[in-house]
C-alpha cells in the first residue's frame, strides 16, 4: 500500500522528529511518502503530485493550521478527484492512539 501523508508545518505543531515517528509507524503498513522527508526532487511540486497520484490512501494529519494551507487544500481536492481513500487524524489523537485508528482503517478496507 502506498501512503501519502498530508500536513502543514506552518502552525508549528508538527516537527521533523514527529514526522519521522509518523513515517516509522506507518511504514509497517506500506510505502510512505512524507514530502519533508522523502522529496529530493528538483521539481518538488511535481514530485508531490506524482506521489499523490500513485498513492492508495491519504493520511491528513490535522493541526490548528492544516486547513489554512493552500497545499493541503490542493492535496485534499486532488485526492477527492482521484477518489483516494482519505483518513483525517488529529495530531494529538495520533500521538495517543494512531495504532488503533489505522488498524481499524486497514481492516475495513480489506
């Protein structure tokens, strides 16, 4: 399964270390793409779109500023047009119980 993680750093809630923890956890379910960690492309925007097109599901990490981000809005809109499965998870809940939520998602998609 290819997993695309959608997020913003602009509100200061997410850090590179938290994203690394998210990456590590989600990697047990498939190939994860997190722009900050994985995008070494010369055309970073094109790479994001390519990864979004290839993914099987989109995980939106919600923080206070998530839906203020134009890139997050674009990624979600494109995900809907491509009929991707979208799972929205509040960062605080992720830190407490992501395993239970994602396990439910994985089992319900089989």
